[in-house]
C-alpha cells in the first residue's frame, strides 16, 4: 500500500504460508505478509507513530479520498499542497520504494504514484486491527507471528531502532502458534537459515529465516558470490 525501508514486496512469496487464521505482525512497516494473506484475521503493530497513522488513514479512506490526492510531477514539494499531515506523510512515503523517513520533494524517478491501484486495494485492510505499540506488550495467543524487526545490520535507519536482540530472540521462541522471523546476513540472535539472495542498488544481501516449524530452508546452502 505504501513504500517503506525493508519492505518484503519483492520476496514475500518465498515465506511459508500461514497455518493459523490469525496473523500478527509486531514490526508492521508496510505489512507485506499481511497484505498477501489479507483475508485472515490481521493484527499489525508498530512503534513508529507515523507508520500507524498512515495505516489508519488508509483504513478509513474511501476510493474517492485516495483518487482525489494531487497528481504529482517532478519538482513538486508535497508540503506546498493543501493536505492533511497524514495525507502528506502517505504521499511522502510513496515517493520512494524504500525509505524509513518521509521524502517530500518529487524526484524524476518517483513522480508517478499509482493511486488507482491503492484505491482498488483498500478493501483488504478494512477489518484489520492496527495498533501503535511495542511488541513486548502483545498478548501471547495462538497465531501466525510474522516477525520482521529492524535488521541488526541496518536497524539504525529506522526511527524506532532500540532493540535488545537477545531478549527479542527469547520472546520469539515463546510465541504460541507458528513463528516466522526475518533477518539479514550476519545475524546470530536466533538459529537462522538462509532464505534467498537479494540484489540491492549498492550491495547484495542474504535474507535469513527462523521458524519454530519446518520451512524447507533448514540447512540450505547458498553460494554467496
């Protein structure tokens, strides 16, 4: 629905399907896992108030609200339009495929925001439970937990980035139901397995996965180069 740093939009199909009718994303961001399985009972949680405000805005918007947003062109500054704070934030995150902070000026690479596609998908999130809060505050219920925290190697880019990874690892192991945890190369706070290679603009990465259930990625070997 909107761009965000660390989004799983291009690789989400590689993750195991949910085994429970309820999905919980404690580090929601752009919530790509929940969007893929949107017809389940969904709870998304994030500590960054901007992310939650955008999700709440989208959940409560009509098609005409989204289609009525300004059509941007290269050189525009979103702050120059007569928009609410949340409308401006939403568009600011749409101006890049992977930023962790809003970008208000329109570059030649991101002038075309597909508002119709977004308006056509609003129905997917009407029933979601959207929560501003910390993962540690969540009740431990049986569900599919898709846990995609700031990666230990790049978490400094997020506004909310103070994480005790050892504590988080122990918390993940105690969740009821199916647990899927995402990380990147070098992470050792759980017994991660390689999922796949990803190619970035400046470097390549290895996506890692940990789960309390069999995934098919156990002991998988990947050629690094």
